């Protein structure tokens, strides 16, 4: 064999060995961490991740967290499944943290559901935390609507201004495709206004504000939403305007205006009739003048025809 070919082969082997050594030491720490924790990530998988543009450290850390937390990493949370979720644009670390929290809290949540929630744009970790520790939302939320109270009118016409606090927890089964927090606030607000309007007097509501909460809870306003309503507490309720009296006053004023309009219409018709009669009087006077002008003509014609002679005694 030619010496140049032998030298070229040696150089190629040294180059390949150098590249392999660099890659080995680059991923050795990750592989060793996975190996010592039993996360079972092979060196081949780590090297292949670099060619697939996958963050190997994120995958290894997720595998280590899930293994240390006692999650099943052999059936669902495989290395390939984690890589697929990463390549799809998901947050692998957040999904694993959510699964750990759900596992500790005895909440039924698997990898496929958690990954789907994350890819749908929802914060799956926050959703699980809210499911474990329910949160309280104000109704209405002044930061979103700019209103501080919900205004309802009882049957006696008295306005009541109410403000409620709603305790909700996440419904993980309906988190995908379920309505958001804004829908819950809107439905609760609608239920409170409807409950106030169904009361005979405002005194019933003031005496027992829980009537409103009970009426709202009985309507199951959390259906088809991503939350379950735990409780509704009426934080504050005040008496507003006497809407019934104001509406009656407005109606009376409107009736007065209508009556005035009818009276003005009748007055205008009377004036028009008066003017018509005056015109008719003038027309008749003109006819009378014309008739009087015809009398001398008729007398003259009678003289000419001999039917009327001057000085003729009357019969």
C-alpha cells in the first residue's frame, strides 16, 4: 500500500476519533446524570438529539425529574415522546412539573392529556395548581370591565348593587376546548342579576344574600367551562336608585308630553278651521256684492223691455 494512503487513513482515523471524543465529552455529563438516576437515556439518543435540533439537556432534566418523582417513564414518558413534544413547540419541563404535582395530589392526569393542554396554549402547571389550590376571582372584575358592582333590580323597583367572590378550581377534563375564566365571570354576573330580579322585594335580598348564591349555584353555570365553581360568596350589597319610581316618573312625563302634543294638534286644527270659516265668510260676502250689482242691471233691462215703467203704481 502506498505510504500516502496509509498516512491519509491514519489522519482520517485520528480526525474521526477526535470528533467522537469531543461529542462523547460533550454529552458525557448528561449521560452520566441520567445513568446515575436511572433515567435511561443512552449516549446514542443524546448524539441523535443534536442532529434533530433537540435540547438534550431539557430532555435529560425532564427524564430525571419524572424518574425521581416516581412517574412512569417507560410507557408514556419515553425519550421519543419528550422529543416529539419539544419539536412540536411544547414546554417539556412545565408539562413534567404539572404531572409531578398531579401525581403528588392524587389527580388523574396522564402524559397525553398534559401535553395536549400545553400545546393548546394553556398553562398546564397553573391549571393543576389551581385544581389543587382553588383560586378566588372577583365578579365583576373591575380591571377587565371597569365596573365595581353588578346592578340588578328587584320586582319592587329598587336597584341593588352587588359584588361577589367566586372560588373556582380547574376542571382538567374540560380544560381543552372549555370556556375560560371570562366566561365564568360573565355567567355568574348574569346569574346574580337574574336572581335579584326574581325577588319580590329588595328586602329579601338584604335579609338573606345567600339566596343569590344558592340561585346561581343551582343553575350549574360552570358547565362546558374549564373551571368548577366551588362556592359563591356575596362580598358586598348596597341599595341603589328607586328605578321603579324613576321609570314611573319618566312615563308620567312622557304621557304629559303626549297630551300636550295632542292638545297642540287640536288647537292647530281649531285655528285652521277658524281660518277656513273666515275665508268662507269673505267668499260669501263677495258673492253677495256680485248679486247686488246684478239688481240695477236687471231693473234697466226691465225698463227697456217695458216690463217696468217709471211712476207705475204698485199693485
